[in-house]
C-alpha cells in the first residue's frame, strides 16, 4: 500500500454556500448532502472499529499495521472534521440529518459483539466509498457548476478514500475474519447504505420543495442509471466483493494519485506529530 499522508485541505468552509450549490442541480445537491450527513458518525465508527481490532492483534501484527492504521485514522478524522463543518451549513439551511441517528441505533446492537463484525461493516462500507470515489474522479462533470471549494472538497475526499481503501480489509483478514461473515455483512451493508442514502436524499428534496419536479428525477436517472452512471457503472465492482480472491488493491487507484498530484496547491501534508495527533483525535 502507498504510504498514507494526512493532509490539511486549504479551503474555506466557514463561509456559507448556496442551498442549490451543485450547479443548480437539485438532485445532485440533495444526494451529496445526504452522503455528507452520514460521514461524521460513519468515520468515527470506522476509526473505533479499526482501533478495537488492532488491540486484539499480536504485537508483531500491530507493528506491521502501525503506519497504515495511523494514516487511515488521520485521514478519516480529517474527513469527519471537514464534513462536520459542511454539515453545519446544511443544518442552518433547515435540513435534518435522519441518517446518523438510525445508524447509531443499529450500531448499538453490536456492543459486546466480536469486534471483527464492526470491522467487516467498515470494510464493506469502505468498498462502497471506494466505488463512489472512483466514479466521481472519473466523472468530475457531475460537479460542474459547483462552487470550486466544494468541488475540491469532494474530489479530495474521494482521492483519499481510494488511498486507504484496503486498510480495514487487510486488518479483517489479519484478525482471522472469515469470508462468509465478510459477505454477509456486505449484503446487509448494501441494503442499509442504499436504503439510508435514498431516504435521506428524498427527505432533503422534500424539504427543498424539489421532490416531485421532472428535472429532479431526470437528473437522478442520468447520475445513477445513465451511461457510466453511479449504480449502472458499478455493478461489476459490487459483485467482485463476493469473490474468494477479492482484494481492494485490485481496484484501480490511478485517478486518485493523478488528482492528488495535479492539485497539490489545494492541500498541505501535515507533519508526523500532527498526523499522530489526528490519529489520536476522538
């Protein structure tokens, strides 16, 4: 795996943005807003799941994964902070996050369970995130007309998700996680993730008075099911997770590396001490 760099994104998220910020596209705006609402809770869940399983590994394996875990946690903690700032503007616009409370309620059912279950959920969700990230980097026109700082935020997040896509999966394998349970959790995460995403997107559209407009669903069809659309274009990648020889590294990450190289002016790598602090951030 490439060394994971913790980066500080050089954009202003204090200044409010327009309600229909994604190029005036109501569906795209509601869809991205829904995803962002899930991130602060989700990123913290992933951090906790990784930490809990690392604590069960042998000293040798802990040493082996130390750098990857530090980079993973540092990047996810940064994503959580950035999206919390973004979500604060959504809240001020009157949008209500129903996704996080539902997810938190479900995750309470895992308290006291083998920590590998939470890590299997994390690995499954990371695969979903990686599929979305590669799609967005391949189709940046989805963000056409969006404020440049917000487009940068989404593309930066996508690039880093592809960078650390294998950490949870590799830890799950190192901890002796089984493929049958990995696949069971992927099926469940598929239903939960897509169901929650649809519910939150619809709630956002309803709040904005955009739910029953033809332009909204025309955009939804194009983004999700059009040629190269998010759902239509990722069927093969979704199915690949069930293969016995599956590994996240099989997914191409060249778009991530290219974006990070071409957009160095948009971020600054933090030093080792700051990365350690990010990894320890609760």
